[in-house]
């Protein structure tokens, strides 16, 4: 669990271990990092895409593995845990925090952006989520546009949304899509066991069966209106994107969040270059991966999502 008041750097500096002291100095050399917070491990698909897209930007990833899964928690708990995660990232030196988790974004993003951040004592910082860029890609409408505009207001496409139970239950995707495209049909489908199966390294035939079942259930409810686009609304799902392609109609365009979020962040940083600072030497240091859980287990599981992922380090209490 997170506790306020101490940073990773401060804890490192209390040791006489030269290696850990050097690590603390390395963190001190980081300027204007971008942080990615995740309730679990799936956000590594987002994080990896960002690290590869922006090699001159310093990134830190924080996974709240000690508190996972978030999906069974009350909304107030999710907001509180996400706030602590974002606060920890700001204490590491991040000026921009991205919620690399659909559940955290759907439940907590707006509350943190509008209610907590202005009074948080972190001036100049910002919080972004991953629902906004996904909705922008699905509707071809900027997030700032919240009323139907021509020609999107006449769009009658069908959009499928696949996600975890909590993300689907939030109705965030259909609500935001219909603000911009009121004539679009949005069909949601929960995939309750898929993220866990991916995380366990289940064989392809098991994953294929779960996806075939989910796609089949969704298509039964589209009443013949096959989806023009499909949102993979869980950060685990990019790892099985090919299996979704296998079972969806050939013309269905998949919106996979790592690429969508990277594209959106590129545009955001062009408009707000102050968030794109690098290391003190002008080049970004290696990405830093932190966890509230047990680093060896998290690092082993992370290899499923990113085979070359650096080792996780524990965020001290």
C-alpha cells in the first residue's frame, strides 16, 4: 500500500549501499519525467509503447500490485488508491501522470483532475487518462468537443467495446461516444476471465476460446449490425489482438490502446512541450519501474507483457 511523505529517492539515500546510493543519484538526475500509473501489470503495454515512441523522454512506471485487483473494490477505494499512486509519481519528479489503466481512468480520472489536482499542492502538474484518446480515435472527434458536430453527428456505425467487468459497468465508453456520435450503436462485452488468463500465461487455445466466446456473445447482440470498429478496452488485450482479429469480421478496425495512446501523447506533447523534458544531460535515463508489491514476482510476470522490461524496484512505505 502507498503511504504519503516519503519518496523512493529519500528511502534510497538512507542506505550505505553504494549501489543504491548511485541509484538515488540517477533519480536525482531525472527532470520532468512522465509517469504511468497502473492498478496492475497490463499498463506495461502502454508504457512500452511510450518508451519506444519517445526515446528522449524520461519515464517511470508505478504498479499498485499490493492492492490489485481494483475491479472488486468500491469506487471510493479506487479513487483513493489512484490518488496515492499519482501523488507518488509526482514525488518522484513527474510533472505529467498518465493513468495506464481503464478501471482507474473510468472511475477516478475526472475526480482527480477536477477535484483533487487543483488543491493538491502540485502546481503545474497534470493527469491524463486512456479513455479520452480511445474515444477520440473511435469517433474521430477531439475530446474537447462534447456535443455532436457535423459530420460525426450523422454517423450510424456500430462500435464494439471489449473490457473487464468494472470498465464495462462504468459505461464510460458508450456515454462518451454518444456525446459526440449520438446515432452510433455501442455494444459492450465483458471478458471477465481474459485478463487473468493472459497474466497467467495461458496457452493460445485457452485464450482463443475465451475470445471466441466473447466475440460470439457480442455479435449475437448486434442484430446483424456488424461492428465497424472494436475498442480493446483493457490494457492486457493488445497481447491477444491477433485472436480478436481472427474472430471479428475482416472489415472491423481494432482500436488497440498502446498505439492510440502513443499517438495522442505525441500530439499532446507537441502542444505542451514543457512536459517532454529529458534528463539533465539532454538524453533520457533508462525507464524506472516501481511496484508496491513483491518485485521478483512482478518482474517475472512483466516478461509476458514486455520481454525486455527492466527489473521492478519496490516503492518503499
